[in-house]
């Protein structure tokens, strides 16, 4: 949102500056024409100066526009990287790492097997973290190409374990929207992995150290 506001302000300033320059050029040409009339100078010279001034004005406008677009693009990239870095650091906090370790060690889903309070808490924490990532990186806010190279292993492994639990709770509660944002994030993750030829099959090398 801040990037959008900044972009609107940049474009607004650009149009204001363009209008001011345009008005200055109009008055300048008017005064030059008056001087030429008073001095009885050649009309050809006046036409040449007028054409040159017009070309210069057009070049100035296009140059300022290009600069504004480049500045907005760089601002967006910086904003994207700040969000990605914040999410990466948050997901790699000690608390979230421990929660994911617990989730990775879960047995294949079985509704008849009761979960311990610690396991339930860890599942909830990991799902909430996925929901947060999904919210901050929703479509139109930040490209997947920025975040997925960093976050795709955590997202893929977590959802591989948690999808059966989420589907079971949806049916149990009658709420199809239960953690739907986390689910959409996982689908985006798997689509990105397929696009970049990364196998969607998740491998757990060592549950004790895997994060």
C-alpha cells in the first residue's frame, strides 16, 4: 500500500512539473515572438527557435516520465525485498522452527489418533504463519518470483503434513474456507516449483534436524 501511495504521489508531481514547464514554454515563446516583431527579425529564425523549443520541451517531458517510472520500479523492488526479508526472518525464528519440527515429525494423518496439546499448538502456529505469508504476498502485492526462492521449502514441507488435517477440519466444521489462504499459498508454491522444475515430492532427510 505504501508503494502504491508513493507511486501516485510520484505521478502527481510529474504531471504538475510537466504543466508548469509547459506554461513557462508558452509564455517564453509569446515573449520571444513579441521581441521578434519589435526588432523586425526574420520569421524563419523565429520558426527555427520555436521548433527547437518544442523539441526540447518534448524531450524534457519524456525524460522526466522515464525517470519517474524507473524510480517507481526501484521503489517497488525495494519494498518487495523488505517484505520477503521480514517473512524469512519471522519464519526462521526459534519459535516457528520448533513448531515446524513438531509438524514434520507427525505421523501420517489418522483421525482416530489423538494429538497432544503440544502437537495441536504447533499445527496451529504453523498454519497461522502460512496464513500470514499468504496475506502479505497475495496476488498483486508481491510477485511469487520474489518470495518463493526463499520460502518454498518451508511452505511445501509444512503443507505436505498439514493438508490432511485442514481437509478433515473443513469437513468436520462444515467450513470450506478454513485456512483457505494457506491452501492457496501452498498451491502457488507447488505451481512455482513445477514452473522451475523442482520436484513437488517432499523429502525429509532427518526429522530431528529438518526445519
